[in-house]
């Protein structure tokens, strides 16, 4: 038991013969055999019915307290969080979905410290169906903190933390890194069966195509429904020697009845309370997806160089102004205050002009209708591409003056 609590990692090895399974095949999650329930004496049970056994691991994270289960090939299409967790209890919330290609993840927010006291995945010898069974029991905060942390396992770590390596740009290319917000286990805002992560990936692909036709080397931080950590998104921009970093979102924000496109640049102080709230929500993406943030004072540590930002910040501001002008000319609609500032982590690159664009807000019926309209998206994509090209030319013309 002590070894189980210390390592909290299990690999399922199916028996030979009729029950043997191909552990890389896709296992479907069965909602009828899946539930989370609180029991007596501080115990909580998590049960997942699977069409077959798959390799998995279980571990805990702290600040905030979370239980994380990684799966090799599990399909969550047939189940919703409400079917697994009928109402909050010792587990306050649960979410699941794709994490990286071939891998999925379940993250359970713990309302109080709990440790697994039983973990297993029995497989039915006749049908091959499997059941993941995890029993947790309440403990004190100090004991929990001592057991929390991602297990050191190079095979899992390499597969789950490294996104596909983008192509290296040409030395003389103008490089734009486009960052579709959220992805995988982190859907972002959701409304009327529409997920922000899907809308922004589609929008980013369209913008990439238009820019490429204009001779720009446009690169996506993700080109699939996968999770990419905030720090990794910025790292990709550095790796690709990006001239521009553009993050795309379409959030839900009830404060002030937000609607219309808005362009954000980096600032330690938010423009207003609603913007501060929005930045805080964006920066929770890593927590939502079960990332370990312990020991990190800043999610994008080591790249905030004040001297470089003295030159980069006005260039980012100029890019934001050109973006707003171009999108307004195309018909928008724009927010009543389209230029705003906040401390978004993805904008904290010291040497790359960076902006975050809320293309619209899913909390607005009008914006949602626009984002679902392929004609509107095409018009806005072209407007944004033209604005980036206009900024490129303006920025190139200003460089000799900056050197002087």
C-alpha cells in the first residue's frame, strides 16, 4: 500500500489468452457503468466502464488539489461530466478529453484532500470489457501535499509533454505563429453545443491559409484537438523565431455584457475588472488540464526581459491598433472599447510582438451567430491577414528610425 501511495502509477497488463487485448486500441467509456459517489467514513469511489483495458496512470496534484488519470487511447465521446458526477461532493468537478494524440486525461477537482487507497482495472475474461476502480479517502493537507506530484516516468513524460515539432521556417521568412486558444481536455467556453476550442481552431486554419497565400510562413501552436500548455505556446513562437504571435479566443464573459471583437496587449494592470477576470480565466487553462504548476512563480518563467520589452511593447501596441482598424473596416462588429490590456501569460514573450484577439464572445448571441457563419469568418480572416501584412510593412519602415 505504501508503494502504491508513493508512486500512484499503474500500468494495466492484461492476461494472456482470450482476455488479451491490444493495449493501443481505442477504449470507449461506457456512461452506464461509470459514476463518482461519496460513501461512508470519508471514502469516495470513481468508477469508469471501458470497452477494453488500456494502460493508465493515476497521480495527484496540489495547489489546487486534483486527481489526474492519464489513459492511452480512451474515447470520451459518449459521456458528459454530468453523467459521471451527478452533483458536487468531495469531488467538486470533473472533466475529461483528449490531451495529446493517442492520449486522454481525466481531471477531478478535490474539495478536500484525499488519497487513493485502492486502484485497479479488472478485465472481464469473456467480453474483454474493463472497469477502472479508484477509491479515495480523506486525509490531512500535509500528508496530501507530500504525496502530490507527477510521477517520474520518462515514457509517459516524453509522450505527454512534447507537442509535435513544427517545421523550421526559412531564414528570410516573415513568421506568424497563430495560437488557437484551449484544446483537448480544455474546451474553453461552451454554449449551445459549440466549444471555443473548435471554433478557434477552424478560424486559425483559415487565417493560416490566407497568410500562406500571401507568402507568410504561418504556423499553428496546435493543428488538432490537443492540449498545449501556456508556456509551450510561447516556446513554440520562440522556437519558430516568430515575428508576430497571435492568440485567438472567443470567451464567455458576463461582466458588462461583453460582445464584439477585442484586441488585448500585455500589461501588469488590467484595463478594467472584466478584462482582469478574463485574463485570470485564460491563465487557468493549465490547471484545468491537470498541469503541475508547483515550483513555478511564473507560468512563462525566464522570458520576461525588461530591456527587450521596452522595444517590443510599442510594436505590440501598434499591431493591436492596426488589427482593430482592419477588423473595423471589414464590418466587425467591434467591442465599444476594442483596445484593452491585461496580464495574459501567452503575451509575455519579451522579444515578439504579441496580441490576443477575442474574435467575439460566445456570451453574445450575435457574436455566436457570426462565429458560426462561414461567410463572416472568411471576411474577418481576410481582414486580420491584411492587418498583419500592413503592420509588417509599417514595422519594417520604422526600424531604421528606432536604430537612430
